[in-house]
């Protein structure tokens, strides 16, 4: 072997050793971020898996593990995992859960991680929904409001070509729709947001769920009137049969099938119709009024758990998810409302349906940020199911429920 080839061989060995050492360092420094995502649609998991791959490609030392969980079991799963110390680093949660999570001291405040430019991305009302005691604990990953979808052909025949504007008109239209063999007004009676579906009537008739002191007041005269409206619709056969057997998805499916004249739900139904029933002619209008206008606005939040051992990497992925391209893809794909200014300015949200829902936001009601909200929700849902089934009169069911709720709330 010549001196030159010997030197070359030595250099090669050094380079190989250095490469192996660097590879070992990369492996040692590799981090895995776990994120639990709520199932919104069949697009949810593919979207987040795509984002995970794109992020990891740009950040080779970080792997993102996506875990999808159904909404109905998400809260219980997180609670179990928190107790066992096996919770993910990041998770999507209902924003109304934040207060309980903060009181349990299991999630991280995010203000110190947000640059002024990052904070300025958001539409004020939506970023503020993730605050508890002036600290930001949740980033608004999704947002929606509620409106009344109506079948154009059915409502035109019923004499309301632009949809009903009041609850009296809903009843009148439903009677004419019933005469054609279809169902008039859909009522959700089981699973997630059963109580919210009744709140539409409660709020538009001037009632409130809790007062400024956090005391349950849904058993007011307005609450009883609101419950009687739904009970009257059911008793007259103006809704779909078996209300308490119908989830939000069930009622939406009846509407997509052209069997239901009206249903209150979120912007995402429009995306579903576009993909599944593009020939269905429908309109969207505000939730029917009693004494006033109101809608329900909601956000879901992305949170960072306090016990995460990869907080910096988890925050990097959070920032990536709120980049413009990632947000537009998620929000438009799922049929939500924009939560950032960049999204709102994108042509993807210039359609008439999205703009209609945005126009309802000035009258929006958010779920109260109170400890024990989920327990209160279950109490109300149980009361309304009893009313729907005819097992209890509205005034009796609501009075009992309010007593139970205030005992739980210690009011």
C-alpha cells in the first residue's frame, strides 16, 4: 500500500467514524411528540398524519405520533391517562374543559411561548376563549357557530322559501312538511351536545343556562317555554320519530337523505353535503327567534400537558399547525370557521355558507367557563330526554335538574 492510499484509507475511516458518531448523536437526541386528536370526520386522522410527516421532514430529529380518539370517549380517556401518567404531550380538547384541567394543574400556560407575531395571528374572540384567569391555556384549533339548515324544496312548498325566522314559523312549516310524508324539524336527543340542542331554544327565548354568579337558572319561565316548544313539536309528530335515539350525526343524515325539512347544526354539514349529496338544494339561515337572536359558538383547543418531557418540540409542532397553509387545509377540509386572520382572508372561506355563519357570531353564546360544566351538561341532557320521552313535564324536569346542578355547583 502506498503512503497516499494509506492516508486516504485513514481519512475514510475517520469520516466513517465521525458519521457514525453524528448518527448516534441524532438518534440520542431524537424526540417523539404524542398528540391526541379528536375525531371530527374521516379526514381528521389523514390530515394530522400528513402534517406529522411534513413537520418531521422539516425537523428530522422530531417524530410526531398521532392518536385519534372519538369525542364521546376523549375526556374519559384523557382523565384515565393523566392519572396513570401516560397522557400525550399535546391534545385537542373541548375548550369548556379547560377550567377543570387548569384546576387539576395538568396543563401548561402558553403565553411565555407565544411571540407577539404568533399572538397576533388569531381572531380575538377565539384566542380569548382559551384563557383562564388571564392566562392562555388553549389555542383555538377549531371553531364553529350554529345555524338552521333547511331543505329548499320542502320549505318553499310550506310557504317559507327563505327558511323560518321564528319558532312559530318552524311549527307552521313543520305541519305542512308532515302532510307530505317527510319530517319537519329534527331534534337531537342523544350523545354529544344533546343539552346544547335545547339551549338554542332557551337562548332565543331569552333564557340563560347559568347567571353571572354561576348559578343554574335554566328552569326559568324562558326555560320552561323553550322546553315546551320542543315537546310540542314531538307530541304533534313534527320531528323525526325516536328523538332520544338520534345523535347529531343521525339527524344530519336524515337531512342529507332529503327526509327532514330543517335541522340546526354547524358549518361542517355543508361540506358533507357537497361531498355526499351534491344535488341536495338547501339553504342556511339564523336559528329561529323567540324574543331575541342567538347562536351557539364553540371552539376546541390544542393544549400542552405540564408533564410533557418534550415541550419545546411539542410547541414547535403546535406553531406548525397554526401556519397558514396547515390551517386553511384543516379548517376548509373539516368545514369549520377560521380562527386566524390569515385563514379568514383566504379565498377558501369566501363561500356563502361560511360567510352566513360568520354573520351569526355577533349574537353568539359560548358555553360558560365554570368548573363542573360537563356534569351540568349531563344533568340537563338527562332532564330533556325525560321531557322528550314524556316521562316528566318540562317544569318538573327543569326544576329538579336545576336543584341537582346547583347542588353539584355548590350554589
